[in-house]
C-alpha cells in the first residue's frame, strides 16, 4: 500500500500531447500517526499489549483479548513482511498499523455477528421483505423466474412473496404477476428453490407470503406440493396463533402466510357448526367487493389491486357438490397457514381492531399507509406490537422502484416489502438497515414502538423525540480505485475528481445531507472532513455513503456506495468497503473513516 511507492498514469491529451499524473501514495492521516505515537508510548514499534490497549481504549472494543491483538499482528507480518517475520518480534511499525486500519477484511465498520435478542415474538422485529420476489425486472412484462428468489435468499431476505394462479388448463399452479404480461414460472419450481436456499444466509425463519388466486381443487394441489417439498421444515399450527413464536424458536423453519380459504363452504358435511351467519355476510360482501374491484380494474386498467390477497372470486363460482371432494384438501391447505392474513376492508379502524385471541397479518399499500398514518398513527403502532403489518409498493411502480420505508418503520410495520431486483437509494437504504444484526434478516424494533405507558398509551409517531446521541463521521480518504477501474473509466483525459456524499437516512428529524469537497484529478483522494448528525431515533438511522466523480457539463459519474446501520457502527477508525450499484463489493475500493458517538 505505501512504502513510498510512486507510480505514474499517462493520459493522451489532444491526440499529440500526453499529460502525466503522478500517483503519490498517501501518508497515514494524522489521527493514525498520533494514535500510534500515543499507544506505542513514543517508540517506533507497537507491541501486542499496546495494540490491545489501542483496541480497547481508542476503538472501544471492550471485549478485545490479547489473542486478538496477536492474531492481527501475525496476520499483518505474514502478508507484509515475508522475511521480517523471522527477524522481528511480534510488533507493528506505523506503516503496518496504518495497513491494518485500512484493511477491509481486518477492520470492518459494523459488527458482523447476530447481536440482538432473538427470543421476542416475531412482531418485535423488522423483517427483510421482498415484493413479487419472482420477477426479474419490471412489473409489467418481465420474466418470472426462481433466480431472483434465490438471489434474495442469498442476500438474507426473510419474506418471499409468490402470486399463485391456475394455469390455463386449470390443472397446475403457476407464479406470475396477475393481469400483466409477465411470463410465469412453475409453483413447484419456486418451492424447490426456496427449500434449497432458504437458510443459506440466515438460520432464522423464512416466511413465504402467498397471494392466492387458486380454485379449491388447486388449493388442495398446492397443499400437496407444499407438504411434499417443504416437509419437516414447514412450521404449522393447528390453532390460530395467540402470539407469534420468536425467531430463535423458529430457526430453520418456513412459515406460510396467506388468507385462509373459506373452507366452510366445502365442508358443510364435516363441520356444520363452524358455519355462521356472520361469515356468510362477510363472504357476500366480499363477492360484491370483488366484483366492484374487477370492474374498477377493467375500467381503469389499473393494476394496483395486485395485493388484494382475496381478489380470487373463484371460490364462490364453484358448485358446492363437487367442492365437497376437495374439502379435505382445502382443509389441509388451511392447516398449513401459520400466519393468517387479514383482509383490509371497511376502513383502517376496523382492520386495526385488536383481537386478543389471535395474531394476524395485515397488508396495506404504501398509499393506504400514508393516508392512514395521518389519523391512525397510534392505532397502527398498537396493532404492530402484536400483529404483523406488511406494506407493499403501489401498483403504478411499473419499473419496480421503491418507496420511503421510514413511514412504515416508524409505525412498527415489520414487513416493508421492497422490489429487490433493481437498485437505487431506497433499496440501498433497505439493504443498509438489514446489514444490522449480522445480516440475519431480523432487526429488533426500537423499544419505544413496543412499550405502553401506565395509561396504556403507545408511542405517537407525530411526537417530537429528544436527541439520543450525536454521530460524528470523519471521512479521511479513499483508495483501491486503480485496482478496480481502468484509468479512463471516470474521465478520458485525467484521473477522477472524487467527492463523497455523506447522508443520514432516518426519521424526518434525523435526515441530513452533507458532501465532502471535490478533489480534482487524484486516484487517492484525502479529504479529512468531519460531519455531525444529532439523532433522535438512531435505531432507524442509516449512514448512506456514495462516492462520485465530478464532471462539468454532464452528470457526475457514479463511483461506489454503501449504506450502514448506525446502531451497529463500531466506533473508532474503520475501513468502509464500497459496493457497486447492485450491491456487489469491490475488491479493493474502500474509504478510511472514523465514527464517534458523543
Ligand atoms: Ca467523468
Ligand atoms: Ca478529472
Ligand atoms: Ca471528472
């Protein structure tokens, strides 16, 4: 990295001229020099005891052990000094020390382990949730495939959504985005992909939400496929759950979530008692509403009804005599549903009414939530203390874009469903939040969303909160670009002109944007600038970093990005790896930064 090396970069200039830019390796920032001097007690070499002292007191790694310091030193000596390790005892030079601090594999910015309590009910966590998980591209005519499902699972997503429909012969089940030109994929193939990859990134439970448009016959077939494919990893419960189990208790399990079918229609002979007037009325209403809904869709050619998980009008079209044959199958299908989805109708007050005898899942569109948050804020918070709330993108996001997740999170919504196949700052922020807690896909909700005061009052999202902590972020420098990019990648005739956007994505009171100055024509920019962020809800704050190359007369080029969960940031001097647009880690490109909570 350093050793006073100097290289040259030549750029062709106006065809005949060549302009040469020297690349001088940057010196360690003065903070690093000072820390070395202090902890090595003024010597040229730092021992492992001294390094340990630095880790504990400067980096605030309170549980660091002498073995950790020894390991760092021997790793650095092995990679940097092939001969010196035999001649020099276990100590670091200033340059070794700098090398260690600027190594993205040795000095990462967040805790890589699961570090939160995993024994609370599912409703206490934000869960990494995908929307239309089978789509490869846009919401209108892209292909459906198992590949995006597998990718999502590899990235730690814990809620997969499948829209299931009859095929044209009505003898098999396919997955696609209904009422659009998206091409289908077989349900059974999706189930197999899910089974195979469910726990590659996280051992905590996977929820599969089904948007069910099946006939009772095919629901029976679906039940068969599900039990055959998922077998013992499927979590089922005979009764409707009174409280959700914890992620810890559900490790290695898959839970199905959908609206239970109206099985009483087909099981008259088996279960006469279950049938009651009330339910009949509900069904009647539903038929009318479905008809209206279909009308609306035809009239407006609107696809926003995609998540009306009850929109299948099929059940009431089926003759009850032939229905009897599949009643057992439908019953079985119902018994596989661990998380019952609840229909949203008759206003939010009705949908958010609490039923102490059971817990359920409610789905709202981003617009329904936005509107609902205006005068149902505390009801939403109360509902999400025990029940699950899923928010989905509005249907007009044809290009698979995403929405502001903070509104959902501030109201306790566990499943803020995102289109995972694209990129953009919203998706990066979502990926950032779920880097927290070891990337296991479950992040504990802030305590204030889960508590009630003596007067039985819950948190009001409109309420102004006091500043809890202030995050100080220092951007020292960046390096590695020359190894990951061609000399002319950013500018044809000169090295890039980098600056860093330093944003906090968070609740409105916490959101803030800064950027460093632009440093012209250098592959190793040294900014050494500091920014302060007072935070009222650090649990939901995400540090968004993006490096761009400044250009005059055209749009600045994208360099690299990463979003980090503030509550998991490790204080001290840290190396922040940078990612491309799709979230793939560059091999060498990284930032050297410092984080402090004051
Ligand atoms: Ca450029
Ligand atoms: Ca330039
Ligand atoms: Ca430029």
